[in-house]
C-alpha cells in the first residue's frame, strides 16, 4: 500500500503492524524517555542559572528570551546523540533494534563518527530555541 491521498493513518498503522508486528510501534521508546527526562532536567537547571546571571545584568524581556533560548539550545546539544539514536531505532529494523539504545549509540559513533550523532542539531535549535525563548519571556511577563 503506497501512501496516497486516500490512505488514512489507521490504514498505515495496520499495515505497519501486519508487516512488522506490534512491538515495532514502541521501538525507540526507551531512548525517548531518557531524552525527555534528562533533557528537561538540563533545561530547567540551566534556565535557572542563565536567568539568574542575565537578571544580574538587567531584568528585561530580552534577557528572559536569551535565557530560555540558551537553556533549550544547551539541552538540545547535550541530548542530540540520544535523539539521533531514538530516531534510528524508530525507523530501522534488524541490527539497530537488536543493539538497543546504548549499543546503537556506540555503533553510530564508531562507524560514522561522533559528528554523525549531532545531525539535525541546527534544525532542532532553530525550532526549539525561539519557542523556549518566547515561552519563558512571556511566562515571566505574565507572571508579573
């Protein structure tokens, strides 16, 4: 079944399950939980630090934006290898799934180089940085 304009998500899901099995729907879940858990911790810890440092200079909306943008960018940079592994586990089958998240992390680093674990980082920062900056800036403004 090709993906055409008359194919529904339910049909695609059924085909995926029939070809690959139900377990395929949850592949990459462990890496995703690790990425979200530690990514949120890094974000909130660095957000507090960045905001305190910038507030000492001046307590402005721009500084709140920079703190949010910087904290999200740092968290994304640290967690990018896990996001790459998560995506590969979700997409790939066979040997990637058999290796698991940690095995896939080392496999990608050793076969493609450590730099390959940071593919997509610029796009992630361009997407998440402004969102987090604006979110924190408006949060601070409306909290007042």
